[in-house]
């Protein structure tokens, strides 16, 4: 499929996802009517995003955004999920290819939920749920487009802040993607390659993303949309934003020294009553967190400096980057600006969690890092795990040692400073 399909402006994106190596035939093109509320960026024409810090944006989210069903209809269609009443894509669900795809995807997702996601949900409810007040904002650096695990570990966060190298991307023309079986099959194959690792091993592979999410798919946006609806949410609104040079979230203007991103406003749907919960917000920003880049990136520092409240931080499959001296600034920022941290062993080295500053709980089993990261074995963490009476069970696999019974998690809660 020609790459130029993914660069066409002013339209919606019909991203369709293959899960667990599914192969599908193509589909006929659904209606190609363009939505009048979109501009050349593929986002709403009227940029109504006010300049805000995260705290101020939380208040905006509480005001409830108006439901723009375009993005939710799109996301459900690409996720193989039955349409909501009134969706213009309902007719497209009669296509044989979509029916086959939907059956296969739903079967695969049911297995994923049973053997992986439900276990995470139960663990998070028990081990993180009691700290809900500490987690209104989740900070997830080195995330890639992994909203899937962020949502299951921290389902009650009011706002999710994901930072990674991969670009946001653009929205392609729906009729281009579904213009023929070969075109669609090529697109689905690319999406399948992008999702295979995280759905089977719980993490994205950096080298694969460099190809799939820059050249072929153009960015992370389709995967963020997919994970949002597949985690039981309805997308209310979606727009491009940026962190400008003063550190505030603003409408996307391509300003110099800004950090590009996307904002997705969503709400959880109760499966029994079908009533929505309070609106939540997902932000993804494309940024290099290397020390040299951060020193030049005042937008990031200003953004963090404006936030008085502490974050909860989640770290998974972070390539052991913060073991290295040239990722010390992001490590220091996390330790200083977080009151709650959940991570596997690839996050922050164990030695940085000083006993006088952090209450630390360990889960599962600490195994040597996989061969690619063999140099980052931690003797002190292994010694801590030797005290088996203090180690809590972990019933699911996560991170690079993804097999159940081979994984570890660290939960750290910052101690309250005593008043003098």
C-alpha cells in the first residue's frame, strides 16, 4: 500500500486492527462523506483547547466535553466492536470481511482479558486501589502507545500523560483504506505487526515501532484510539495539542520549541447500565527524554514545574534507560515529582529508592534481565527478593520477562515528611 494514503488530510481514520496474527480479507468502502467539522490536520476545525496546566485541564474535563461521535464510531469499527445506535458505519458491519474480522478479534480479545488483563485488574484493585487519592494524574514515560496497560493498572486516573519518541501521526482517508481488498490487507498487515509484540508479550519493540509507526502507519494515533475503546471507554472528543515553550497545553500550532501531542477525552461505560462515568483525559506527547534533549527542551521542564501536585508514575519495558547517566534527568524528575511508582525492573534502579524516603513492596520473582539487557542485573534487588517472607505474589506476566511466574513488580510509595 502506498504510504501517501496515510498523509492525506481532512478526513477520518478507519484504523482496523489484527490481534494475535489474524489474517483478513479486505472490505468494500463505506460512505466517504467528509465531516464538516474537520480541517486539513484531520482534527476539528475549531481549536477550542485552552492553554492549561494539567491541573487546570482537570477542571475542564470535569465540565464535560460535548460528545463528537465521529471518533468513537471510528474506533469501534476498527476494533471490531458492534456499532452504537446511530453510527454511520453500521452498514459497513455487513461486509463479509468485517464480520470475519470482528469474530476473530473478539475471540482473541476474550482470551487476552481472561489470561492477562483480568489478572492485572484484580491485582491493581487490591494493591493500587487503596492509593486512589495518590493517583489523579498518571505519568507514563517511555510508554509508546501503550494506553492498554496504563488503563488496567490505573483505571481511576483522571488524566494520563504518556511520553515517548514515536510521532502522533495523522488521520488518513477512510475511502483510501477501504478502497480495495489489497489496500486494506496491506494496512491491516502493518497494524498487525505493530500490535503483535504488546498483545503477546506485554510490550512494544522499539526497533519495530521505528519502522511501523514512522514510515508505514505514520504514528501512534490509531493504536491509542483502539486501546481506548477496547478498554471499555467511549471517546468523547479528540484533537491535536502541544506543550508550548511556556509549558502549557495549547491547541496545535506547530510552534517552535513545542512538544506535539494528541488529547483524547473519554468516559468509562458501565457494561450493566450503559451509563457513563466521569470523563477522563489521555494525552500522548512525542518527546525525546535523553538528558541532552531535555536540557534543550524548556517546554518539558516548564510543563513539569507548573504542576504543584505529585504524579503517580508507571514504568514498564523502559529499556533500562534510567540505569544510564545520560537519562539521569528524567530519573531525578520522576523520583522528585512522584508520590507513587509502579514499575518492573527495567525502570529506575532499586538503589535509588532510599528507605528513608520510600515504602517499597516487591511482587513476583526477580529474574536476570533478558540477554539484550544482561548488563543491568541488580545484585541488591536480588538480595531484597531473597527475603521471601516480604515478597508478595504476582499472578500475571509483565515486561521483558513476560511469562507468568517470571516477572517482578516494584510498588513504591513516598513517605510523608515529618513536620519539625
